C-alpha cells in the first residue's frame, strides 16, 4: 500500500492558519519602516505594492497545483529579495516562500530550496545594509525560516501518520466486514442447507402419498411444518447473533478510534463467558463511553477493565479528561435502560477537571450462557 501524502492545502493551512489568519504575519513587512527615522515615501509605497502583489497569490496558493504553486513560491521569493534592496522587511516574503515551498515539495528538495532562498536573502542583506546589521537580519531571518520549515515538516509527518491510521482503520473495517460476510454465509449454509433439503424431500414424499395414503401424507406435511418452524427459530437466533457486537471487537474498534485522536487505551478483561445479549449491551455501553471521550472529554488516556467479583461482574471505563460527563444528552440514560433490562446498573463519577469513571455492574445470574 503506498504511503498517503498530505494535501498541500492541509499542510499550508495548519502551518499558517486559514488564509485570512495567515496574513497576520504580513505587518512584519512594514515593521522596519516604523523604526526607520524619516523612512522615504518610496520605501512605503514599494512595501505596499509588494503586499498587494503577494496577497492574491497567497489566497490562490492553496487552490492551485503543480507548476502554478511553484511559480507562486518563486514569485514570492523574488518579491521579497527585490524589496530587501529597498528595505529589510522584504525578508517576510522570503519566509512565506520557504513555508509555501516546504508545504508542496518533497522534504529534501524543500530543504535545498530553503537553503538557496536563505542564501540569496543573506546576499541581498549584505549588499544593501551595513555589515553588522546585515548579519543580524540574516541570522534572525535564517532562524525563523528554520523554525517554519521544521514546523511544516513535522506537520507533514503527523498528517501522514494520521492518513496512514485512517487507511489502517478502513482496511481493518473492510477485512472485518469480509470476515463477517463469510461467517454469515457459512452459518446460513450450515443452518438452512440440511433443513431445506429435508423440507424438499418430505414435501416430495407427501405429494406422492396424497393420493394413495392421505394419512401418511398428512404426517409428512406435519413434519415439514415442524421442521420449518424449527428452522425459523434457528434463523432468528442466528440473526440475533449477527446483530450482536462482541466486546473484544468493540474494544478493537475503540482502540483504533482513540488512537486516531492520540488517546492511549489500556484494557484488562477477565476471562468470563458472556451471554451474547449481555455482551452486546456491554459493547454498546463501551461504544457510547468512547464516543463521549472523543467528543467531550479531551482525555489523553482511557482504561477499560472487566472484573468478576463474587456474584457480580463489573466493567470500569475511566478517562483522565475534563470530567462533567453526567449531563443529559450524552447517551447515559439509554445506557442505563439497556443495562437495567439485565438487572444491571450504571454509576458515573465525573467531577469537573478530574476525569470520568463509569462503573457498569451486572449480576452473575445474567451472564450464564444458555445451552
């Protein structure tokens, strides 16, 4: 599977914010003029003209692709280098160009392009400013460029990991769906194959006997009805099993969902045989709890523990988030209703600022797996 590549606009947006927000850096173009005694009007007008040329390209950059983006990078860099010969604030455009180049070019090429632009910027400072001032501006701009490029590269790496994780989640879901389809096919074949064959044979036999021995034909038809009713009951049980979600499967899905949000999951499950309906209820409770963590908790760690103590089974779901989870509308009421149907209970301890602790308690008698 090829490694996913983050979209350039996503990298660019995360680095400098949305285009309008990214323009907050533009006033640095004019900052040297503020501290320049009797700055000539030509420097102000040149800076204003450069800004007016830059802004449309800045907004267009995230929409364009390929050579058009590279042309915008080159234009922004040249604009900054040209303005440096008039006033040193032009280095802001060079820094913008470094950010834009790193957002769209491969890392190695982006680093080379950044080094080239910083070198050209240093040369422009040396040619237009006194030696000490040129060195100061060059070092300042080089440090800022290095920080910007490092930030972009880190953003790209993180977004690539996120994209890989999303692909992994999609692949796991696809494989799980395929395995479930195969299981359902096998179950239905094993369940209905023999039954339908038996129904066909007895129906054929009843058809032959109906004229010569009606009593025997009625017996066969009665057996067909009995077999059909048994098959219907078995199909209903199979459908319940298909709809039920296993706790282990739900834990795997929860781990992937939490991992995509940089939340660590610890799990400890006691080896307890669960009735499918009870296991489905626990799995749904876990799903609801994880959904609340992802939406509201701002947690970094979640613990799930299933323990058997005496005549009770307890499922603990604990997070280190901001707490305050026991409020209407977060699914806890529905969770309590489902558990109550098995004689279970839900306790919530969620003080604000101290995380949330859910404790699900079920009596042992509700857990026995039938024959």
